[in-house]
C-alpha cells in the first residue's frame, strides 16, 4: 500500500464540492480516492 498525499488541487476541489453540497461518495469517485481518505481530510480540516 502506497501513501500519497492529497495535492493542493485536490484539496481545493474538495472545498468546492463541499460548498456545492456534493456527497463524499461522489467526491471520492471524481477524485479517484477512497471515501476514507476524504473523510480523514475533512476531519483534519
């Protein structure tokens, strides 16, 4: 299992999608990341 950080571009995309009320599952699909990764990022920030 490799660890890759979210890029600044991905973080900004997450912020934009949150503001647009996009579900986390859809965000994960668009960004090709796991839901767990996004939930961890959202919890951190």
